[in-house]
C-alpha cells in the first residue's frame, strides 16, 4: 500500500504533518500493532528469567512475597484429594496495572492447568515497566 503526499507542493518529508496523517491513514495497522509477546513457553520463560534478574532487591522480595501468597491461595483453590504433583512452571506477563495479560505453562497436569487459570485472574502489583514477565516454578516433595 502507498500514499501520496497531500501537501501542495508535495513534500514527502517525515516532519510534514500532512504526510504523517496520510501515512497513518494508509497504514493504520502498523501504528496500532502492539509489541508482539513471546510465541511459546521457552521464549516467555527466557523473558521472565531476564526480568526477574533485573529487579531491584526490595521489589524482587515484594514480588516474591506476593507470588507466594498467590500460589498458596491457588494451590488451596485447585487442590484435589490426590493431585498429580509433577513439577511445572507457569510464566505470566504483568501489564502496567498489575493484571496478567498472558500466560504460558510447561506442565499438563490438572493442577498445572487449574493454577494457570487461577494466576491469570490474580493481579499482583503495578510493575515499574510493562510488560514484566514472572515465573512460578512448582515442585512438590513427597
């Protein structure tokens, strides 16, 4: 798709307001597309590892406390009499308001599925930058 400069005479200059408006009208999707998120669990986990390692100490401790509370509540909510306690990981993408925008999981047990659904509905805190990727790594001692 192309556009013609509506200015008289045509300028096709990036600083020309008429050109900018014409380009936005010609390419609306390009202006509105959000930054794509990770395509799979491995990419999301790598982002979570990066983001968690970059958090300042006090914020990391606060987030870990909130994550522990969310896990305690989620495991209690998802518990069954004899759950499959195979290890699994859930990665969440925190939005600017602290809500979860997306999630990825590497386990397929009923507990993993239930906990992922639970965590998607459980806001944490507004991160200093968004999106912020965090991981919940679960393993159970028998």
